[in-house]
C-alpha cells in the first residue's frame, strides 16, 4: 500500500512570509493561521499566467526538514502549503524563488517539522494553490530520542528502509516501459524513507534544443530579453535542461514517485555524454575528437543536473560552476576575462577550466560535424595554475589562437555524504574526474577514477566516522567489467568503463574497506543487469540496474562472468551470488528485466514493557537486508543479508 494521498485539498492557511533572497533557503518559521477556502485551478490564466510545470520533487530528507523543488513557466515565488492532515494544509512556507538562470527551477528546505511524521503538501502561489495532482506527502526521518533508552538502546538506533535504482532510459531502444515507479509506489511507497539513484537518470534526448525555442516557451524573445550569463556562455545548456523536462513529462509514475519519496543522486555518463572520460585531464590528447568534445560538455551537463537533481545532495560547501568568456592570445598561458573576479576561486577545489567545443551539436551523443573541428580553436581542458589578479588566470599550457570571447567554465565538486541513524552514505562522482580508463585488469595502471581530492576525502571521512555501516553510491560497477564490442577484433575489448579499468585505485579502496570494522555496501548501476556479489568478507556489491533501460549487456560485455558463482575479477575471486543476465542469442527486444532494490537496516527489535508503549532493544550486530524486486511485477527475485560487527 502506497502513502495516503489527498485527492482534494479542502482548506489551507493564509500566512504572511518574507521572501527568501535566493533559492535553497530554509523555510523554518512558518505559522499556523485559521483556514480559508482557496480555489484549485487547472489553467495558468487563473494565477496571473503563473504555472508550476514540473515537480514538486523531494530531497534532502531530515528529522525536522525536507527539501522541495519545483519548476515554473516564468520566474516567480512558489509556496508550499502543508500539514499533518490531507484535508487541512494549515501552514505555508517561505517561498521557493524560481530563477531563469536555473531554467525557472528552484528549491527550498522546509524546516520546523516533527520527526517520524507524515506530512501532506501542495504547491502554489501567495493567493492560490496549484493543481491538486501536484500535491504529495512525505515522512520525516526518525529521531534517536524517540527510540533511546539507557539500558537497551542508549544510542537511540532505529530501523529504516530505502530504495535504490539506476539506468532509467525511456521512450526508445526497447525500454521496459513507464511503470516501474508505479510498482515501487504500490509495494513500498510507505516503507521507503528515501531513495538512491545510481546514475543515468536521463539518456541524451532534447539536446538539440535552441535558445530561441527555449526563450519562446518562457514568453521571452531573443532580441528583447537579455540572456542569463550561463546561457550566453553555454547555449547548449538549454538542451540539457530540456532532457530532464522530457523525462519528467513522459512518465507520470516517475513524477508521482518524486512527490512522495525524497531521492539522492549519483550521476553517470548519460547526464553528460555517453562514455565520457578525461574531463579533468589538462591538454587531453585523444585519437577521436568526439572524446574531447564529450569531456568539454561536463560542466554544462552537470550544471543542468544540479538544477534538476543535484540540489538534493548535501554537498559540503557547495561551489557553483563559473561561466565566462575569455580573451586569449596564441602562445600565451594567460586567460583574461574583464567581467570576472577570480579572487573568489578556491584553487584546491576549482582548478580545471574548460574552453568549450562550441558547436550546435554539443551535448549530443553522436559524432556530428566532428570533421569540422571545434567551433573555438582553443577548445581544450586547462589546469588553473595561478590567480594573477581579479581578471587573469595562468593556465597549464598556452592557447593556440587569438580569440576575443572564448566560452569557458570552471566546475565545482559534486561528491557528497549524509548520515541516517548509524549508517553513513557516500555519493561518489565516478565520471567527472576520471582519467581515460585502462584496458581490462591492468594491475599496473595508476589511472584514477575519483581524482586525488575526492579519494582523500572519502578515505579521511571513513576513517573519522563512528557509523556502524557504510553505503557507497557509485554509478559504475566495482567487480564486473563493462566492455565494448570490436568489429575489427570480433570480440569484446576495453577500454573498460567500470572500476575494473582503474585497478590500482580499486584495490587500494577494497583493501582499506576490508580492513575496517564497518561492512561496506557498494550500490551501483551502469551495467544493465542486477547483481549481488560478495567481493570480500567485508565488502559487498549490489547493482540496482536497470529500473527502466533494456538489459542489452551480455556475458561478453561483462568480462565473460558467470550467471553466479566465482568470477576472477582482476587479482581477486569475487562470489557472484545472483544476477540477471542475457545470453548472446537473446533478441535485444526481449532483454527486459527491470529491477529495483529495497534495503532494510535492521537495528532494533521491539519489546513491550508497560502497556502499549514500545520499548526498543538494539541488536548487538545490526543487519542490512538487501532485496531485489522485478520492477514490473513486484516479484521478489533475490535477497541478501549482511551482518555488521562480526569478527572477521
């Protein structure tokens, strides 16, 4: 049974709220007011031309807070009306301010909530609610204080469940259909406190959208309205925005899921461009110019990802992408931007600069117009060596040509972590900083997938943590290769997209994780098959894929691994306990085995001491129960249990 949802909003409270200056502000301070009847509407004209076009979507779940995102047809203030009864939404939040530079999207943190409580909500404007179907409900996280007792549960541990998915291709290529989220809502809508998505939320569609069309849809005109700076610098960002709107428009069940279950997101290649690598490698040298063009779309694609999904991840000290246009001289390593203030850069964290490819096909997966070369002669990846002054940077290598307005970006870090109870979650960036991968199982490879700074952060954070269990959200697979078919060699060959293409770094992490007192559960996707694999006694891999994509990968693309049993993954034997799979003779149209994962953290057992009051007793060794379900039927396919704190 899914969460109870209001089919009709009867009354809301009228509250005066001070507008927030930017999106993403806290909404603490909402007040109760006597209810007043308000009109629900279906036409934007009834709200002065204002309309919520996408959302709401939930994220950043907390004990006393919840993140809420919306998109509107024009920049405006959107309010959240909410309460604990579906027919009486007696509180109103501070506004979510949607901004044109974020594609008219925005988010805020709804604060001042009670722990472990179901709230009902709807979004609207200062004087009118939006359509009834754009309401939802959510449950806040439990609080340790609710479960704590000095004798048997002094830490206040509690049980909780979350969902995990990945690879959500829709609409072409023989996908599984649009109903997986309906199954998840029906089966687990009340159970899942939040969800993890392990990348490939979108696949490249709508990337050809033009700025003129984007402005027209917003009621603006390119000759009359100034462009936001990010669109002026990177006009192909409108295609990335369009990609998310297509997916949210296409699947009503997906939109409903997001109105009831907050989600955290890793990104993979398709949020940028298929099989992207080298985006943090200065002066990237590649045989195929498509590789450089793909890498140079990283900041553009991930800026759109931030606007639609990435806002939900609690990134420590979030850095926004810098957009600008630079003057460059042939043979000089100095970049000059008269409108910039580079003194605000943190070179430890923002030291890679992209001069864009700057063609209309940027962001598309196909090799169109590559023979013409880049639109900007200085298109390349540069390291930032020095901040000379407010307007000038010293780059890692000189420009090739004189240019007056080369479009550039300087990206920000995307990895994140958060804690629920005794479990710490790490959301990795496995695409934005990776080197070109090695061939399969190159044990001498020193190539990095994470980059030095992210790896240092991950290792330090784990060593300093007092959590009982670690969950690592990685967009790509830990133990199983992801290869490509070579027509010339008539076999599957590298480069390897998975962690098996970065063996030295993979082994460093596995050895660290295996030595830790906490079990490490790696949840990933990318390969369009689901796995449960015991990597070591302390390290497990659970592949939650695909939720909607077809299962086009066969044993050959996956390194010749067995359906289950022992598989030699580089220098170690991995025990594949269960998997979905397709043999080489399976027609691609029949490769439809969509899967989602439900994870239950089992920390306590309920006793009854006096009357009906629950009394929670903590297990000496918490358990994590991982269940794989068929996403179209809800059938339980496989389950695994991992017990924490046992002697090794």
